[in-house]
């Protein structure tokens, strides 16, 4: 082994604390980017694979009734490979055993849906997999009841054991049945994310359970096309052409078509949201890597400060500048390699564990350990390139030092007072001596102080940006959920509005009740061809006190509006609509022209909801003075009180022969939305915590350098009577002052950063910037964190220095 490598490995091995500091600080940035790249690769690959394995339907039609002859006719349509019919019905359910009722729900009723298929053994699309128990449809022993299956996410969320008895309510019918099978379905959303329990049955059991009209009539038709195989690219225009032809044929057969939906079999429905989240995390990871580069510079400076005399001796005996540079760049390379050995496995494992967690929320399983080779390649490139590149500047500066300057460095400096900042700090005389010394020492090495401040400022700004984004999400959610009251009761069929209001207002806890009307429609393509998206039209009463949408563009609904349409932000983006556009809606087979007057903010990704004047919708549907839902303002705004109010309203309506189809609670929707989008905040906070840790390591590195440089100075102070507490206090005050100053500088920088992050996250989630909200609590929390971290980061090097005897410190080399 050459002399250079012998010295390099000796320095690495003999300074274990310093080596650990460098390796940990470098590994933090490598780990952050490796995690993001690995997560992106694993998530993207697994989402796509799961979507393909499910064999999703290319086109889904709503309406009907579709029977076996209809399905056979569509399967003979040109371009169609296969077709299948399903019955999809809303319902309510609860445990039949009262002891299983959840504590937050007085009667234990939950919303759900029932999907019925004729044959589970020969599936051709939207594949279901039996995980446990038996397929639905069989009779329960000694009873007329049919068994049902339930999706696995609902089983896990509600804690339902196979064989559990439940009550299913649909309309005025209530049946007792048993969950005999646990099913895996790719397109089911977890109840924790705002989804509902999905039960599976046969058409015969659907009729028995719900009173549905006929086991031979389906209300959903799914179609697979033969022109798009597993390895063939999906062409939306071709699918739209077939969909229009099928729609036209169904209408000529006298069937109702309530719109259709086209899905790309190569792209998971949640891929766009996942990609947006990963972009945000990638930006945070890149900032973390930049922070690590600062740390590497600081740490290499710490090494060079301790070895200034060695550099002088090497130059005195003939070492050239390139050779000295190679020695210390080799050291940086070793540190990078060690950091890589630590970060690469942790990055792979972390990406796998986070992917398992996130994929589970999207109902995608990851049963085998997977890693992304690109992520490992990025980590290797960063680990081997960034440390030497970051160290090059300090190494060149140190290598240029003269022999005289290097050998005359005694660890005492008399250069304080040469700069304006030194003179300014010297004028501060009202502070205690310990604090005054700490203030003056904080900027003794101005370049190093600036570098340390930059790290802590970046850490503080990122932390405050994430906390502000969380607050902005909460504010935006609150605006959205003020859209239509606290409680919504959806009815099976329209009823007279005065009667509904009379019943609702007689229930204790109801502050106000309004009757709204809802109706399905399809939106004609603005290009004269293509997919016609299904929309839900909500008729708003003229005197509504609950309708308070967040208007993005244009205006809201006004008194005297006729065919005015307020559309959601997602429909604006997907259909390219603009305020003032005249569009055609098909309502009950009749076309009418409406004008877009504005757009509003919505988080509903499952359904496009548009708002229209109640009188205008009544005119189109001939339902004057009647409504399909009752919206209520509750006197109490808590989840428990809203659930009790729903139970009371449902009981009173059904006692008056008004059939309830569904119910809605603003507080529950709030909790579910926070749980769903809280995942992004948790990931961002994890990145922010990582940045905070890296920043504290950087401060510790800086304080270690300061202690090393002032080792002899510490010996002099102790020789003239300074106590250990005094010396430690000087360094702790110095570190805390740097931390507080970084906080003061981070606050103004975090405001525009928070606004930018709010815009990015808003575009990723709701396709518009979030309502800006600056987190004052986040600012104060970071002040507390940075003070504690600064004190701890300064305490450890100072305590180590005070353990050195006066003789050893004055003999400093």
C-alpha cells in the first residue's frame, strides 16, 4: 500500500467519531434521493402490473336494463372482445351482533354498495380473487338467506371476521346475511380513504337482499376491446369510436344509457396522483442532498483544520499540491463509499416498506421484495461523485497554504476586530460575559458561519413550508366541506319539499333544513365526438343558506339564473371548458343547452358534480316542488352528534314512509379526506425531519471545528481560572445564537417557499393552488426545535474539549 493510501486509511480509522459524523451526514442525502427514486420505480411498476392483472374493462356503460341478449349483441359488435353485466346497488349495513357496533356510531349503520355478477368462476374482466372463504351466492344452512362476499379492505377496516352476521338495508327491506368470502378487487377504495364497503353477490341474492326488480336485468355493462392487447398501446380515439357505436346501438334497442367511461388498461387510475406526490418528494430529496453537500464541505474543513500542521510538514518534505489534493480527495471518496454502504441498503429497504404501505392504501399488494436498479445507480453516482466534488474547494484552499503559515498555527487567533461585523459585536456591552464571548465567537470564521447558517436556514424554511402546506390543506378542506350543510340524507325517490322540511325540522338538533334535487346527465363532447362523461346535477334552492362553494373562476349561481351551470375544477381541466361556454347536456334522453357561469373547488375524484339553479333543474325534469335529498345544518358540529342526527332523521323519515337511500356527514368526510391526503403530509414531514437532523449534524460539525481551532485557547481560559460550566456555556451560547439567527432569516424565506409548495401540492391533488395559509405555529415550533438542536449540537463538542487537560491543550498540535 502506498504512503498516500496508508495515511488516508489511518486517518479514517483513527478518528472514528469524525468518520461517523461524515458518513451519517453524507448518507442522509444519499438515502433521501435513493428512497424517492426507489419508491417511484417500485410504485410505478407495481401499480401498472396490478392494473394489467385485473384485466380492467375498457368501457363501462351505466343505465339499462341490460340482459343476456343485450350482452350477446354487444359481444358481436365489431371491435368487441367480451362483455359482461353487473348489478350495482347502494345499501346500508351494520353488524347483526350489537356487541360489534363501533363506539362512534350509535346504531352502527354504514354506507356500502352491492355488486352482483352472474358467474364468478368464469371472469373475463375486472377480475376478483378469492382470498378466504367461498364465492358468494350459496345458501346459509337451515335458512333462506344468501351468503355474500366482502372486499378485503373493508374486512380489515371494520374488523369483520369471515362468517360474521350482518344486516343489509336497501329501501324498506332489511335482510340478515353472513360474510362467507373475502375478495380482492383492484378498484375498491379503502373506507379509511373515503370509500365504502363493497359486498359481492349473485343476481339472485341481490334480488333477495335488496328487492331489485329482476335477476336478469343489469344496470352496468362492461366491455373489453380486442384491438388493445397486453403489449399493444392503448389508443383512446379508437376506444371512443367503439363506445359511440355501442351507445348508439343500445339506444336503438330502446335502452337507457347514462353515459360511459373509458379506462386506459396500461395506466392505474391513481398513477397521476402518485406521480405528482413523488415529484414533490423528489424536490425535497434534492434539497436534502444539497444540504448534505454543505455538510461535506464543513466536515472536510474540520479535517483540514486539524491537519494544517501535517500539510505544512508534507509540503516541507517535498509533497506537491496535486499529491496533497489526492490525499484528501481520497479521504472524501472513502467517506462517500462508506456512506453509500450505509445509505444504499437503507434506501432499498425504506423504499420497499413505504411502497408496501402506500400500495396497501391503493389496494395493491406487494408480496415479494422489490428494488429499483435505477435508484441504486443514482445512489452510487451520488455517493462516489458528490463528496469529492464538495471537498475539492476546501482541499485546494488548504493545499495552497504556505509552509510558514501552516507550521505557525498555534490555535490562538488575534484577527478578531478586523471586520465591520466584529466591531459591531464588540459594541454590545450589556450582555453577560459568557453571552458576549459566544456572540463574538459565532462570527469569528465568517465563511464557516455563513455555510452553517445556510444549512439551518434551508432546514427551517423546508420545515415551515411543510407545516404551512398542512395548514393550507386543512383550510381548503374546510372550505370544500362547507359546500352543503353538515348532514345530507339522500332519498330513494323524489318527495314533496314542504313535507320533507316539516319532518326534518321536527328532529331535535336540526338548525335548518333544505330540500335539494339531484339528477344524472351526460355532457356532450365539445369537439362533437368522443367520450360523453356522466355528471350529477345538483339543483340548489334559490334561498339556500348552505351553498357556499369556493369559486375558482367566474361566479356562483344567482337568483334569476335559468340554465346556468357551475362546474368543478376537475371537469374544467379534463374537458377544456371555460366560463361562458355553451354546452349541451342530455337529461333523460333530451338535449338542452346550458351556460358555464363559473367553476368551484372539489375533491371528489369519483364523480363529477355540477350545480344548477333548483328551478332550472325542476323545469328540465318536471319535478316542481319535489326533491331527492335533505341537507341539514346541525346544532352540534361533532362527528358523534352528526351520526346521532343521521340516525334520528333516518328513523323519522322511514316512519313517515320516506325511503332513505344514503346519508352523508361533513365531519366523517372531513376525517376521511384528512386521512387520505395526510399520507402526503406525513411523507413531507418525514423529509423535513430528515433535513432537520442533517442540519443539526451540520451545526455539530461546525462547532467541532470551532472547538478544534480553539483547543489552545480553551487551555489558556482554564489556566487563568475559567470553569468547565463557563467554557461549555460560551460554546452553547455560540451555537444557540447561530440557530436563532438562522430562524430569523428562515422566516421571511419560508413564506414564498410555502406559497410555491402549496401551489405544487394543490396542482397534484385538486389541480389548482391551495388556499394559501402560513403556519405561525410551525414557525414557533421550528424556533423551539432549532434552539434545542443548537444547544445539543454545541454541548457535545464543548464537553469533549473540557475533558482535555490544560497541559495537553497548551501542547496542541
